């Protein structure tokens, strides 16, 4: 429900072509939680085609099939006990722990393929 400020905060996208970078993506994919006329209008007002699943009409199998990748990654970060509940007062220390966790996760994934 804070979709409009989020859409406005999207940085310019690089298309790899010369000229001015695009301001926003072409399409927005969202799950059923964002299904409201106001959300669709917010997207269209910014030149974004909304692709939002509709309640009772579309199955969640089509649109949300890649959501598990994000949830799995969050679960990997949650295994590091200092990250889910932030005990650090200083942002730089918390950022360091997050970077360390990302490095360890990446190392473990590389080991799977080597």
C-alpha cells in the first residue's frame, strides 16, 4: 500500500543504449495483495503496465512462481542470528554483518557447483 513512493524511488534503469536512461521499468509484476484499482492507476499514471494478479480469477501459480527465490534468500539470511533482530546500534556494524552473511552464503553456493 506504499506503492506510489516506492515507484517514485526507482532509480533510472540502464538499457545499454545511448541516450537518456529510462526513468521506470515497462511492467510491474505483483501478487494479489496489491490488487486494487488505486494501485493499477498509480502504475498507469507513471507509464508502467501493471501485471497484478486478481483475487478469485487468476491462480497464484502463474504470477508468483518465482517468489520462492526471494523467500529462500531471506531464510538464508535469517540463519545468521544477529540479522533478523537488529542488536547493533551502529549502521556500519550491521552493514558489515550483512555483507559477511552475503559473502558466506555466496561461498556456500559456489561450493555446491565446484
